[in-house]
């Protein structure tokens, strides 16, 4: 597989999508191929049947390979599911020497300290995201590197998940003959695909309504402040229609997509849909008003849960106000009149998020559907990860060349002041990279 190509694999409850993309000459994302399959072994974002999941992954990957004409080797995978939770935590370190400036090692030391937090059995920390720092009591410091101080403290947004669930995803990837290049939190991936930097600065809540779960990510001042996964999604709406109208699931899903609306006032009493009965039985007649009442009740429940999480973050405090309101994405965002209902319940400005923020202008319309927000975000994340790796390699090579050059130069030159050497600044390894490596090691040793 070429260097500048990345593959995002979105393992959802209703569908599995493999998407191949690369950056074009203008720095925009060009989608080369896409494959999707029905997801059979996933329940509420968690793998419940390994064999079926592997088959679905392979099917999606083969389809993507065929449409792009490229062999897929490594993938960037999203983690979601009802086991993800987040918490706020603050921690500090006292530096032995406050004369020296704060550098990366201090921040690493602080972040590693957060990893010692005691979790519930079977849980592990996936993301540690620093919010803002305090140096010797001076608050609201965005970038502490290069500053002086004895006590460095920070507020952290800590995302926690169940290790077994994540290992199961790793196992499915490995058994599908793919390499797990990177793990990313799905709400973060969707946010990368549909939100603009201005929205993240102003304050925005991204609601990604999937089949099995609804993911929430809250941003303010350009930093992620809160994440949550609510274990309901589009599938519970379909279930309710199935039960309420006594029809089979396939028909319920079609009804929802074709005629469904989140706002019951829209439909007149005399609008009726006739559904063919099962073998030899009479067709069923369903009024659209009843259909939208069923959908409305369920959607209100989902949105109220999400709104509760937005309030938990502290949206009602003046400083934490989300000025850009709400962005809805995911397959569930295609429901008619959903935007109006969300605005009505929350009183916040709402728009539907299409993943075209970073896509090339000539992209196929299908790809810019909210359905593919997470997949596009995962491809973007994979590309960013590759660029970082490439940069680190170049930096290391430069440093090595420098050392060789210094050795070759004659000894008397050693008397010169040592400041001349270029400062080699490697990017700090994101904790998720370390976490991915841990999962890989576990899988290799578990064979």
C-alpha cells in the first residue's frame, strides 16, 4: 500500500464501512474507494459475534479494494460502544528544579501520572486529553512548554473503555488479515470530518446518531471537553415501529426511511401507507400520523438523554456556553424534521453535519452523506498519523546526519559554543498510539 493512502474502517452496529482515501494536491481528501456491508456481529457498538464481524469486515474491505484497485493492508479503526465513558480529573507534579523550563518530559510525566488512576475492573484509559494547565497557581495556560515554574498542574478529560471489547475489535482486524494501524475514538473522528475550527472554538456539541448508539462530543475553545456514548440509536426506532405496527423489521426500516418524520404535526390524518401482509394475509394499513408519533416518542427520549449530557458538561454556565449549538450527523441525522425537533427540545441552534469539511470538491454525493461522517474522519486521522510518522523519521535522519557531520569535522571546532546545533523537536507520541501498540502486543502474544 502506498505511503500517502489511508484506510478508515468504521465497525458500526448496522453497517461496516471501509474507505480508502488520500490527500490531493490541494491538501483536500480524495476518496478512492468505498465498501460497505451489513454488520451482523455487532450489538450497540460492541462486537458480540467475532465470526460474523470478520465476514462483514472482509466483505467491506474486498468491495473497497475492488472499487479503488488497491490492496488494503493497514486500517485506522474507530472505537465506540456503550462501554465508553469519560471523566474529568486534575493532577499535578512538583518539578525538582524550577530554574529549568518546562519541556515535553514534564508533560509526559504528568500524563503518565493520570494513567495510574484506579479504574473499575476490566476498564482501561484510552485517551488522556489535557484541557488547560496551571503553573504555580497561574491558571488558563494553553501551552506550558518553555515556561518556568515549580508546580505544573492540569485538568484532564479522561476517556475510559472496556479492554475486552477493544481487544475483540483487534482480534477481528487481525483475523481479517489486516494490520491495526491506529485506534481512534469514533466521536472524535466524526468531529474531525464535519466540524469547522470556528465551531470548535465557539463551542459546539456533535451528536452522531448511529444504528446502535448515539455518540456525543462537546468542544469549546478548540478543545474536546466532554464525550459520552448513549446506548440508543436508529435501531430502537425501527424496533418500536416493528412492535407498534406489528410488521417485520425490514418493512419497519423502509417505513422509517421513506415516510418517517420526527414531527407528528406534519402529517394529515388521512395519509395512509399500505404494507403487504405476510404470505396469504391481508395487507396492513398504517397512518403516517401514527408512524411519526412512534418515531417522535423515541427520538425525544434519545435527544433528552444527550441534552442531559450537554448539561452535565456545564453548557448552562456563561463561560462554557456552546455558541455554535448542535451539529447532527450519522445515519440517524437523515430523519425528516429532526433538526426542528432538536432545536425545539434544546433551544440550541442546530445544523446537519455533512462530512464535506475536508473532502475534495468533486466528491461523489453519496460520500458526503452524514452516514459516512465517521469513515471520512477515520481516513483523515489515518493520514494525519502517517504524516506524523513520516516527519519523525525525517527528523531522526536529520539528527543522525548532524551527528555524523559533527564527527567528521576537525577537533578544534569543538571549542565553538554548542548552541549552534539544531533543536530536534519530535512530536510527542499520542497516548492512543501507545495504546494501539499495547493491543497489538497482546494480540501477537495471545496467538
